[in-house]
C-alpha cells in the first residue's frame, strides 16, 4: 500500500467518524396524560405547561427578582419590553433586577 492510499484511507475513515458523531438537535419529548408529545425546541419561552404567556404581572416580576437575591421590593416598573424591579438585598444594599416581560428571563442584576 502506498503512502497516498494510506493517507486517503485515513482521511476517509476520519471523515466517516466525524459524520457519525454529529450532535443531535435540541428536541425533546414529554410523556403525560395527553400521550407522547415532541417539542421541536425552537419556540422560545415554551415549557410543558403550555404556550408562552403574553406578559408578566408585577407580582410575578417581584417573585423572579426575589430569586435573584432581592428581599425588600421598593418598586416594579414596566419600561417597554422590560420590567425593572428595585429594592434591597438582605444586607440592605440597593439592587435592581431587569427582567424580560415576555419570557421572564433575567437580563441584568445591578448592585
């Protein structure tokens, strides 16, 4: 066997191994009372409880901010697509939590 054919065979084998180890797509399945459901994985904000909600309430925004360390809530304001929750942490330091009002994702925590 010549050097060229050895290199070619090695390259083809590496290419074949690389193709078989391709990552899977981010799909998920859930089994529940309604049977088996496939989640295609491309709907942001989707979970097993149903479609994404339209917007957060002030109380929901405060609960999300408390999970980020806010203890005393001074105010919750809506600024376009964001909710701004201001207050203090357990040490009394000022804390501001910025939340996406559609998905509930925490965008920023400012101390």
